[in-house]
C-alpha cells in the first residue's frame, strides 16, 4: 500500500470554478483587499451585514427604524456600524431630507444590487442546509 501525500495539488491538477484564479490574486487579507473574495467579504463582513443587505434587496430603500423593526435582535450600535460599513463600501447611499426632524433614508445602489446573486446563493445554500438538518 502506498502513502498518499495530502497537500496542495500541482497547478496543472486544479479543478473547480476557481481553478483559473491567478495565484497572485490569492494574497492574504491586508489593509486593502486584493483577492476578489476578500473584496466581497470587506463589503459584507460582519455578523449582521448580509441580513441588513437582504433587507435592502427586498425593499430597495429603508429608514433606520424600518431596518431596526425588520431586525429586532440587532442592537442600535451594530445597525449603525453596518449602515456605515455598507455606505462606505458604496452598497447603499445615505440621503438626508432637510427639515425638522431630520429624515434619513438609505437607498440601495447599483453596486449593492450587484450583490443580489451572492445573497441569493447564500439563501439557497442555507435553505438546503436547513432542510437537511431540520
């Protein structure tokens, strides 16, 4: 019986949907993400971020209080942090209406809408896992 070495397959033996991903793009996370997966994770990072994005994909736009009501387990601090993160990533835009009291509405951008297939894939994978283990 021969011993099979476990490790990385030689470059020519790669298979799968990311087989053609160049090695120079697969750098460890750093201050600025370079790997496309890391770029996506930078936009969606954090425990609640995909769920906040899910609400924007359902609604297109929302106020802070609408998001808070849709995600009641989410603390105000975390929701504020996630909205700032998504705004910084260009996924949503913050629109303030002048007047008193000030009104703020968050609107999904085209960049945010482009994440819909990612969230949909997460939905499908989660549904399959839930159904197997439920």
